[in-house]
């Protein structure tokens, strides 16, 4: 499976698959953007910044820029996505 992923070239994929992947990625960014504006998301980002700080192997918060631990980023981004998914047709 790993070799398949590493050897995969976008030109080898059917056009319909590429369109669907692009639509899903665009939706993901939109959902995260919508979710990042919520009060709960701001609380989650602050919690991650104060209690789940980054290190040399930190992760940057999307739409925020601060670095936290990978666990902190996963937590904060999960909240953003869960809050924003209500507006997405892919989660209907």
C-alpha cells in the first residue's frame, strides 16, 4: 500500500476521481474556515496553545499560525471541523 501511494501520479487517476478529490479538499478547507470562526473553536485553540504547547516537532494551527503539539493541533482542528461541518453538503 505504501509503495502504491508513493508511486501514485495524479495523471494516472481518472478525471472524475481528481475532480472529487479537489471538491473534497476544497470543502474541507471551507468547513475548517467556517468552524474556525466559532467561539468554541477559539476556546479550543487557546486551550491547545496554553496546555498542549508545541515543541521542536510542533504543528501549526490552520487559520491561526501558532505552533502547538501535534496532539494540540489534532484537538483544535477536530473542534473546527466538527463546528463547521454543519454547513457542508458532504456531511449531510
